[in-house]
């Protein structure tokens, strides 16, 4: 069974794109990137080397790279904020620094991965976490969800059209700033301010997909202007919103 159209799904402190590959020029971005191809191989180019016949590559943050692939094959692209708990598992396992990691052999060891092409998008958060836990041999300790953190996330989602301060949200859930910041990172897996940034990107893209212009959408997401959104998006993904959304 083939997926009929691409999807872009945001997870806590990251995003997953599943669809036909997008070849790129040399670029770098703030997110750690994992790219998996299921049928045909792809080529990855860095300032230090050219690697052909790749099926799975892990790219540390801020490492320049170029991606060449068949436009007919489906790939999975995982983008993770470097502060994400899943990023820390990858850093510990693969000693991510300034070079890419070619991990083709891992695909033969992780059968559930192939389900990504036919699964429902609502499962991506869980499967991404399980996949990274499997390839690293480590797991994230999940504490019971604190109702105050649940309420704070709802507050953020409802107020993205304005500037949000940590003190404001901490007061909303009756916690000190330091206690709230610690509890938020512990339960969500990413620092408070980084989480807001991912929420803003997500809301902006959803607004655009609801037929608003990028300018209107950037304001909906709480960015100061369109240029601010473009800079933030390219920093995270290494490409423009238009280049990714054209699929």
C-alpha cells in the first residue's frame, strides 16, 4: 500500500515529513536530521565527502549537506531540535559532532519502521520515539503528565498571536518560574522557549494551508513579520517553506 500524498506532522520539538524526496542544494540547519529511504538509495554530499547508495543517514545540527534522490521514491525526514530528549539519545549513541552517520544496516534491524508508509499520521509521535529508542538502545523515562503542564500547553496554543513570557505562563499554573521551566522540560522533552518556536511554525503552516497568504499566516503564528518566519523556518529545516510545501 502506498501513501497517496505527503504529510508533514509536528511532534514535540520536531517534525516528520513523509513523501517523495526533495533534492536540495548545499545547506545547513539547526535541527538534527534523519533521512530514510525505503526503495531507492540517495546521495548525500558534505564538504568532507560524497556518499552514494545511502538508505539511512543521521545529520548533526549545523552540518552543511546536499541531498540528491529520486523524485519518485518516498522518504522519511525526521527533524529534531538539538535540545529535544530524543536528540540527546542520538548524540549519546552515535557521538554526533561534525560529520554525518551512515546507518544503512539499521534498517534491517528495525522492521516496524516500514509501517510509516501506511500508518495513520496520529501515530507519528509515538513511532518516532520508539524508533529512536530502538536504534539507540536507550529509552526516555516518562513521568506521569502533570495537569499544570497540560494546562500550560493549552494556554500557549491559545495565545500564539502575542508575545508569551515564561513568567506569565508560570503564574497561570501557580508555579515559580524556575520550577515551571524545570517541570516543563522534564515532561515535554524540550525547553519552554524552543517549544513555543515549534508551535509558531506549526500554526503558521496550518494557517497557510487554510488558504491564507504567507504574510497573514506568519502573523497568525505570532511572528513579527514574514521575514521573521522565513528566517526561523530556514534555520530549522534548511529550506524555504515554499520548497517543502510545493509537494
